[in-house]
C-alpha cells in the first residue's frame, strides 16, 4: 500500500519569504505547528528550509492543485502574508520502496 493515496498527485511547494526574517520569526512557531499537524494527517512527505534560508520547500500530496492550495491557505505563513507559494504538480511514475 502506497503512502500516496490512489488518485492523488504529488506537489513540490516552493515557499519564498516576502518579508524580513524578523517577521518570519514571529510566525515560525505557529507555522511549525501547522507543519506537524500536516505530517500527522499524512499530507506532507518532506519539508524544510532552503539553503540559503530564503524560504522553504514542501513535498505533499493532494487530489488536485486546488485542494493543495486550499489546504495551505490555512498555513500561518499564508494568513500572516509573509511568504508566497508556487506549486509544481507531478504524477510519480517511480517511487522509493519506503514510499510504497
């Protein structure tokens, strides 16, 4: 059984900070709580800060782009308007055994 549900696509979500780091720090803990909840629900497969730290990257699954966007609309980085998001959707044709 795959950890990616049938009928779901994978999304690479690119976060780009749009404000100075001091403003990011003020929202970081609520964002991390949101991330922990997403892992608990099985939505996120990987995430972390970019190097250099200009934002972050999330690998997640969803039924559609609109579902991914709707889910991430609740991220405190979005609600505080401190980051912008771009999405790349793909259908995995190969998976590491750990993801199957």
